């Protein structure tokens, strides 16, 4: 194996290369090649694949090149074509070598002996985590930085105006107009480039702009525009001296705009400006010691409020509560639930944090890394567990912020803690996997950790309670088997393939390109770019089927037990779900022909649950009694802990009534006698439902399954009724 040079040697060579005369043209070319998405009439997967090409530079890599370039006066002389290409090749070679050097700690920990790979050192130590921290990719879309920056700093606008000369909305408007100016210029350059001699080729003019260009397109006061540019422009003479290693402070991340010739400005990567809009003001306001407590309060309020807004989008305002105080039996305050979402017998407990990863941790300091994680994530997870346990404890009392008692049914089967971070936390998925010490019970799930950006996308794409809770359930069930750089990869896979794995898979690694359909959908929804607004997959395949209609109706039910049925149905495979829908269609058609009751009963083996569907016109007074009796006998005979019943109108396919029984199975002499008198036929195989009238209950001469105890044959009892 080829020896890997030390990281500091590679970094030094890269720094020397970046300070070469004319290197600024190379960075502008990388930005154009790797950050601009080119598409035709529609943004599709083929166009987005360029963002996952193996030789594409990540935005963190381009930001590194910019940070090293400014360490000497920038020379704008255009290199010859040969020298230009040499710069490109050398840059990519050094960055590849740098990647290998950073990967060495965990790669060298693998030892293979007699064909068996073992780890001699822990996989994700501080040194080993430096690589995923740098290369884990962006956790936020650019439009999220714009939108959330306004929400994050709206309460700080008076301070910003007094100390910086602008409000956060002004900065966002400037960034949006800059995106239009530079993208238009780059597209014109790209179309005319080949018309000029090769020795004049450069994309650098596509990154240059003036303040007057912004003022001509913007209604904001010119003084505020100047103030925005001043706040996000690297001061003249600042040679970024602290940037001496990859994870040291890079001033061009905080101030990505550079001064250029003739009073103009240079922005080599627009995404860096959007990231700075979201992150830099937090340092400004907390550097003011007098204002710091107020600023920190605003950060916490933003995270809680935004998390609540996301969950309200999914569950509705009536099912989402904020700032719930918990008091123990001794009447002492035990803690506070930041946000609580309730659906049926499920609850989501949110604890919000505003901590970030420090520079010392990014350097690979193992102790600092663990300390940062404890403050940002573990403390939130522990607090969420305590709140979840108190929520389930009837001896604890809940109160609103005005100390009014909270009247809330707390008979929850499962509570899902969510730990929400307000800032991008690099390699969060890897760190949670390595460092999080979860507390769980049979009713409290392992905490799920994410940032506000991931929660925003989840609420956008999984905008129904059943779909949202189903994803949380699968993430908890299969989380230990999954390895991915960030949450959007997992969500993207789920939307297109369903996040379900057989027991044959004990470890699954997902590449970032699984998020491509999700990326297209979010750009289409938030930016208006032509493309598919919903990834083809779990949200589209069954949407317009009878099965999809049943799910939507179950979701609207106020019966908490029936909500659990919806989650069970979502676990079915596509073929099984279609068969169930076709079976319901067949029952309804039969009921339309003879106006009698037609039914099917199906068991969910692993879940120890089942479903009985009655298709019948609701004109008989004993309709619900018969459905209830049928469900009770089926539940008892199959020894199931849960059984659900649906009464469906044959004409409209709408659910007229629903019921659920979730009492654990127990011997009952009377029900046992009835079940023995009713010889159950074997459950209908899922694949055999389609095309059959669902006579999975009793035949004409079998004892009637209505549960009345009459002892009559089916043809003499319920079958004889209209």
C-alpha cells in the first residue's frame, strides 16, 4: 500500500499552491463546475448527479481553497491554458491526498487476519471523526439558510440595526439579489466562452459584482446595502492568519465576500454567504457581553418555536403544545417539555438546544468532542427521557406557562423523544451513533437527534401524522443498522424505497446520492424550479388507490386505537397493500349486488394484531354489534393482542365507523365457547385477497360469528337479515 504523507505536509503544499498567481481563476472555475446545476426543461436525477460526481469538490473544500488563497495578496493575472490545467490537476491530487491522510486514523485501525477484518482501535475516536466532520456534506439547503436566518434573528433586529446598520431581512435580500446577478453572469459567460480564444477562458467575471448593481435591483436603503456588504466582506489586509490547519478558524467562512479591483467585490461561492448569514450574527450578538443573555434567550426561543411550527404543519395546532411545566408528586418543578405533539396513543417530546461544535473539537480533541456532544445532545436526550417518563407517570402534573393545569389524556403506548439542534452540527449522525447513551423503556423509544434543517424537510415531505410517525418508528427500529452521512440521505432513501430491512441485513451504508429525488422535490417546492415536487415512491405509488384512501380516512379518525391501525398498514409491502385495497373493492362490489354484509379478516403476524373489514350499508341497527362481535372472536381465536374493525360504505368506499381493541389476549371461557362453536377457516393469504369476496368468516351453515350467543347458524341469523 502506498504510504500516506502526514496531513500537515499535504496542507502546506496546498496552501502554497493556492497562493500562486492567478489561482483565483481556478477557484472560480471549480465553483462554476461543481456548484452550478445545469438542467433543461425539468430538473431531473441526471442533472442532479453532477452534485455527487466522484471528482466534484465539496463546498468545504472550495472554502478551504479560498481561505488559503487570501493568505497573500490575490493576483488576478490569468494563467496560460497549460498552467491553468496544471493548477486544476494539482489541486485535485492534493485534495485527494489530504482526504486519505484524514482517513488514516480509522482506516489503519482495520486489521485483516485469515480473511477476517477486526478493529484494533475504536472506529470513531476524535481523530477518526475529523474526516466525517469535514466531508459529511452540507446539512442545509441554501434556501433554508435564507428563510431560517430571518426567523432566527428577527428578535435581534434592534441590535443589528443599532450595531451593524441593517436588519436580517436586508441581508437576506442582498444575498438573494446577488444570487440572481452572479448566476445570470455565469450563464452568459458559459454560453460565450467557446467563442473566444482558449487563452482568454475564465469564469472569474461571473463572481465579480459591484454595490451599485445590487442597489439598482433592490428597494432597500443604499446605506443598509453598504452595511450588509461591510459586515460580510473580509477586511482589507486580513490575511486569514489563524487558518493554519484544516480545522482552524477560516475567516472567509464568516466573511466570504472579498474586496476586488476598482471598488468591486468578489464572491467565489454563494453558498458560503448563505451559511454566513445564518451563523455569523450569532457570534456578533454574543460578543456583546451586555446583550449576550438576551441573544442566548432568543436562540433557544427560535429553536423551540420553529420545532413547534414544523410539528404543527404535520399534526395540526390542536395536537401540538408548547412549554409544558412538569411537577412531581411533591409539587416541585421537575422540568419542562419544550414541545409536545400528540397523535392517538403516540407522543413526541421535543427538547431544543443551541449548542455547536467548537473549533477545538473539530481538531480531533477527543475529550472536547465528547464534552461538546454531551452539552449539545446528551443533556437534551437525558432531559427528554426524564420528561417522557414524567409524562407517562400519572402522579406527575402538567401545567402551561401561565400555571394552568393541563387536561391531557396521557395513556400513551409510545413516546418518541426528539433532540433538535439549531445549528449545523457536523457528522451528527456519526457522533450520535458513537457517543449517545440512550435511555429507553418499553414505552419510551430511543431519542432521535437532528438539526432544524432536517426537521424542516421531514415536516415538508412527511406532512401527515401517520407518515411522520411511521418514519420515526422505522428510524428507531433500524437505526443501529444504518450508516449515513446525514439525515437527508436516510429520508431520501425512505421516500423512494421505504426504510425497511429484513433480518438478513445487519449493516447498511447509504450513499449521499439517495437524497437526489428529495433534493429535486425541495428545490421545486421552495424555489419554484421545474421538477417533481414529490419523489416517486411511498408517497405516490398508493396515493390514488383504495388503500391510500383508507389511510387518509384512518388518519382523520379521533379514535386513538384506530390510529395505530394506520401505522400497521404503512408497514405492509406495496403488493400486499394493493391486494388489501383490491379486496375491499371486491367486497364493496359484492355488497352493491346483494346488499348484504361482506367481510374479510386478516392477521398481522409479527405485530400480534389483525383487521376485520365489513362492507355493508349502515341501515341495520345491529351493524356495530356485529362488527364488534366479529372482531372479538377473531382476536380471541388468533390469540392476538390487538384487533381493529372498519365498517365501509359499499358505494363511496368511505369508513363509516371504526373500532379497536388493544387489551392483551387472555383466556375467557364464554368467548372460548363461542369461538369453538365457530370453526374458523384459515386466514386468507395476503396475496390471495385480490379478486375474492372476503368470506373469511363463517359459511351459511356455520355458527353465526356475530357474538350474540344465539347459537343459530349463519343463514338463520345475520345472513338472513337485509
